[in-house]
């Protein structure tokens, strides 16, 4: 799938950084459909960020740029930016970010990773592969009656 010319929220550069992060954030997914980073970036841009508040969009875009320029310096790759890191170095960076002693840094990794996981695991073929049947869940939920006292 060819990368789109324009994004709703992200710049092409931010999308490139995010696309490079996705395989290493998700890690090995044996038995699951392959990771389509372009599709995930498009979903994050159009379905997640475009429908979020301005402040959240700003925060997420900041995390992408911090990943490119600041986090490699903070977590041990002083002389490289994120796009220049090998897959092993990226995974090391993500592990250090996720295990940071600073609560805000740990939580910012959770925010960054959640959007990627929502996009990947929300795909129908991935949901089916992990045994989640959305149609059955909706049907089951529609049969419930909510009674309030």
C-alpha cells in the first residue's frame, strides 16, 4: 500500500517516524497477520488523532518528535536519531522508555503504545486471529436489559 500524500493531523515526517516505530513496538506476533505499518499510521491519523482533542493531538505529536530526537539521547543512543537506530536499538529504547523511573515517561510510553495496539488489534483479521468475535459480542450485548433502580 502506497503511503498517502496527505494526512489529517500528522505531517509526513511524523508519519515516517511513527511507521518506523510500529514493528518494534508491537514486537513478534507469531500466528497473527503481518503488521501493515502504513495502515496503522493511517488509522491513528484519521480515526484516533483526528477525533481527539487538540491537547491530545499535540501531546501525541510531541511524543513522536521526542521519540525521534530526545528519547534516543535520554535512553542511551546519544549520537543517533530514532530513524537511524537498528531494530535492536529501537527495542532497547522502548524497553528503557517503558521502564523509566519517571512516572510521566512510563505513562507517555503507554499512551504512545496504546494507539498503535488499538490500530493493530482492532483490525478484523487480527481480532479473528486472537479469537475475538465483535459481531457475537454486539449481539450478546444487545440482548441484555439494563434496569436502573
